[in-house]
C-alpha cells in the first residue's frame, strides 16, 4: 500500500483567500498535481482533517468538485474546522460510522482506523469513551493496523498547538497497550511535519499544502502564528513484511537531474 496523507487544506473556494491572502485552492491544486505525477500513483489518498475552513456546504461542494477527477480512491476525516453534518452530506459515498465521522478502511496490507476526534465548537480534540468503544469494535484482533486522527494526542513543543491538542491521551495509551498490532499514530492539525513516539509507536503529524504553523517554541499559547513555508504531504509505504516507511513530499515539484547524465569532472 502507498498511502498519501494530505492534511489541513483549510479550503476556501476561489476567488476567496484564507485570511485574505492565503490561496488554499491553488495550494490544493498544486498538491493534487504532484500526487498525480507520482509513479506509481498512491493506492489511497487520505485527508486527515480541516478539509475546509468555514465548514459550510458550498465549500465542501467545491472540494468534491476538485476531487472528482482523481484516478485513485480517497478517504476523508474531519478536523476542528469541519462540520460533520455538512461533510457527510457532501460525501455520502464515504463509509461514515454515524453520528461521528469515524471510518474503518480495509486494505491488502491491513486496516486503517480513521478516528474522529472533533469536539464541536472547540479547537482541541478529545478521545472519549465513545471513541474507545468504536476503536474496540473496529480494530481487528490480528493483522496490521494504522491509526489516523486529526488532533495529535502528544505534545509537539509549540505552545499554541499544544493548547489545542487532543484530550484523553491516557485513555488512548491504555487502549493501545491492549492492541499491539496498531503500528503507528498518524495525525494532522499541526501544519508541520513532526515525528516522535506515542505509547511506544511511531507518531507523526503531516504538513499542510498551503500554510504551516510557525516554528516558535517560546511564544505564549495565545500568540500562535502561521508562515508561508513550502507546503507538503506524507507518503506512507506500508508493504507486507516491512515496517511502515514515510516520506515527506513537497507539494511543489522541482527538476530532477540524474547523476548518470552529469558531465565528468
């Protein structure tokens, strides 16, 4: 399996711009162009939340329009900027575990668990008892599993993001201790590529295609900032008999120069 993880689109349909200056629609188009140029294509494109910025039906309709031409399947999960009801109405073909937007995706390599951590009206997330009940029912007793969630259940060192991370990390840790076949915890929300461990597993966050959260370890939580550093996405290679391998891919492609074609020095 080749799983592309694209996160935090904060899509605003044209001619609008996020914050009046960030062209998130153009950034999504650039990211999709890069994905379509990969050889081979991803087997699955997974969007890990904050799909649109305002959560209204018109914006989800534009997202659906952008994704319709894709030649490979995609799965969606919500973030704190999303509206569950509008998202499910715009994408009725997704296998939603209503009333939340959890999804269980079976692949040839293993099972993907897409955990909805959204708390309506709040920026932070939550793993609660209902979340654990769904995980328990959806997680196979055997076989490989990857857990995806929008909000990271671990600190990333930027005070403004850690203030709106995921509550319930102790509950999730205890659940993971009972499910050793869950290999990794893969998140969005942070608008940066961050790697650590959580409950003994690799734990990663994905960058965003348009704007990143500024790398500021000293600013107080209320002074969160963004930056127009280059966008990107994650490409997870999940092959039988091999551990999960993840590449950070910039959305903007660059020319390739083969060493064999260089002039001798």
